[in-house]
């Protein structure tokens, strides 16, 4: 797949990549529909910060509600996204010898007025999250809706390298250990799926 090749070479050169061609429009649409249904059924919960004992809900730092996806679920779009990330994982392993073993993925819905303060996805003292993948689901999103993802330059932390508008079908992939990033406050509910390619075999550690 050309989209995967483009992502691999951008990752190699810059440590991050943006691609509008990785996830087919129909899959994005079905993921959005499934996510909205499950949101309405009350299946999401507030995202937490930190790991295990230190878990805390701090809306001023991150304002999303999340729902972990399961590969063996009754939800066809969820199953399909795992097939696609499986291919991506193979490609990443072949190209970078990362030894990735699994993917964890969750829906995220940011309430209007919230974002996610600048952070790195690899938590302190844990290195199993290697590569982050975020794919946006909102079919309509304009500059006025805010909620951009801002990536910062690892070599010059004060420098923004990119601002990415979260429009449906757009996928951002970056090194979890390297690229600090931030979600600017959004003006309407902002939907995405976010995931991490991991090199350990434990199932979810409930870190988020
Ligand atoms: O939704 C985004 O653009 C990024 C989300 C994020 O940084 C995270 O969940 O760690
Ligand atoms: Fe993040």
C-alpha cells in the first residue's frame, strides 16, 4: 500500500507522518457511527492521567472520554480497524525492526471547550508504547472548530512543527518516545480513535 510506504519514510525522516489515505472513508464513517451509538449507550468513561495508583481525572489537562476497542468484538468497524493496524504493525516491524507485538486502541471524544495539554505518550519508566496512531472521525470540521493537534520539535522544544486539523479520515502517526504534542481546545465534540503500537505482550495497562 502506497499510504503505508509514505508513512514509513516520513517516520524515518521526521519521526511523524500525516496521511489522509490510510483509512478508507467508509471505514472512518462506520467507526464514527459505531462510536456515537456506544457513546449514547453510556459505554465511554472519563480519561485518566498517569498510571495505576496515580490515576486522576483532571479535566484541565485532558478533557476526553474514552472507550477501549476490542479486536474480538461484536462491532464490525472495530474489528476492521484492527486488521488494518495489524498490516501497519507488520510493515513497521519489517522496516524499523521494532518488535511490535500488539496494538491498543480507544475511541476518544473531547467535550466542547476541552483539549489535552502538551505531553509525551511514553509514560515515565515504561517504554512499551512505541508508535502512536490517531485517526479523526468528525465528518465536518473547520478551522473555527479548533481542536488542532500541535506537534513540537524534539530538538527545539519551543518550536511547533505542525498543526493538524482533525478532519475525518486524517491519520497522524508519530514516535511515542520523541514527539511532544498537544490538543488545542475544541469548539464542538471532537471524535477520534487513538492507539499505540506496543512491544510488550501485556494486554491493556489502563494507562489512559
Ligand atoms: O487526539 C489527538 O489529536 C491526540 C490525542 C493524544 O495525544 C493522546 O490520546 O495521547
Ligand atoms: Fe498523546
